[in-house]
């Protein structure tokens, strides 16, 4: 029978690292929002001419 590699102990992961990795995965896997239609956008402020 071939020798098997000894199983290592599971690595402890801090809650901070776990939450950070989940947030990073969500940010990478979420597609960007579609642009809003022009009719729903507020009109751009007009520039006033200097005096």
C-alpha cells in the first residue's frame, strides 16, 4: 500500500480575514450597475459666466 501524506492541521483564520475575503469576493463578482436613463438624471448645473 502506498504511503499517504500526513494530514496537516486546519489553519485558523481570523474573523476579520474571513469577512474581508467575503467582501472582496462579493465586490469582484458583482457586475457594475447599469447607467440610469437620461430622463431620470437630474439636469447638470449650468456654469455661470464670470463677471
